C-alpha cells in the first residue's frame, strides 16, 4: 500500500472521529453542566468512536499494523470500550440516579434508553466471553462475537441517533454510517460458513 493511500486512510479515520468530538466540545448543551456530566457525555462519544476502530483493526484495514499487532490492539481497544461505557453510565448515574435506574430497568420514557442498555450488556457479555474464548473454539467464538457485535453496533447507533444532545447531527450521522459500513464489511468477511460437502466422485 502506497504511502499516500496509507496517509489518506489514517486522515479519514482521524477526521471521522475528531470532527464529531470537536463539534461536541462546542455544543450549547454543555453550558452550565458539571464536569461529571460532561465526562459521561464524552465517554459515550469515545465509545461510539471505538466501534469504528474495532472492525477496521480486525479486518486489517489500518495500514502500518501487521495482523498480529492489529489483533492485539483490537483486544486493548475492546478493554477501552468497556471502560468508556462504565464511565458513561457511572457519570450519568451520579448526575441523575432515578433516570439511570429507570433506563437500566427498561422503564424509561425516552425511546433511546433501551437501545443503549442492550448495547451496554452486549459489550459486557463480549468482554466476559473474551476471557474464556480459548475454551469456546474458533467457530463458536466467532459466531458469538459477531452476533454480539451486531447487537452492540445496532443498539449503539440507534441510541446515539435518537439522542438530541451533545453531538452535532451531521457529523454524528456520518460517524454512525461509517461504523455500520465497517461492521457489515467485517461480518460479511468473517461470518462462519459451513463447508460444502463434497460429493464423492462416481467411478467410471
């Protein structure tokens, strides 16, 4: 891969993540908010951004990273995603415990809440299974991981798009579209497929 193309890929990724973050930092919704609420909001934005990085890593689409190193970074980014979600939820809990309790119990009146909660539990389930993935077998792990990834991405994107808050609408939509496209690409390439049974050749 040429140097110019590699630089372009990294520049596009940086813009896809950096522009929404920068625009969110100028959001009027952050006025008069305390530091805990702001940290919770940006933890959610970071989590959404990491969902774009993860499939690019596992598919080997980020230039300059050998496959073994990309997989290792994929694991670390998965851990960072878990931390981001914990910070996001914990911060919102501190800010408004009743609202978070309603969301976690699926009784919140806001439409975006259940999608976020389902995505959160799917992330935690993935992290837990990753600890024992060697016992699952490659096919079982891949099928489970990809299935949970679909839930995570679908729930997170719907959750983010339904919220009218810190993130600017167009940059958020572009980021979500890229997350979906990258996830579909990886799932199409890695989804376990049954090997076709070979018919025995007939004797002449």
